[in-house]
């Protein structure tokens, strides 16, 4: 619930700044109308940047990979015991 309140507060703040810029004519009106589009493009770029940084900093877990392989082998053996064809190894 708190996250939704933060998002709504941010949207209200951005909207009020945008409306203020429209009313004050500090920035030319033709550019002011495009500010929401610029904001959405910047938000998309920020999201892609965060995904890229997350992928770069993603750590591999060799111990967890070994445990996962053991689980797969155990599951295959269990299914073979039940008569399920799990493919060839």
C-alpha cells in the first residue's frame, strides 16, 4: 500500500509541475506539451539501464547449480521408478 501512495504522490507532483510550466509559459508551449512523452521515454531508458546493470552485476552461484543438477537427477530417477519416460541421458 505504501508503494502505491508513493507512486500517486510522484504522479501528482509531476502533473503539478507540468501544469505549472504550461501556465507560466517559462518553456515554449510547443515543448511543454511534449514533456509527458519525454518523461515516458526517460522512464523506459531508466528501466532498460536498471535491467542492464542488474544483468552485469548478476552473480553466478556454482554451489546452487550443483544442487540443482542433483535435484534434476533425483527427479529423473523418481520418474523412471514410476515408469515415466524422461528421455535419454
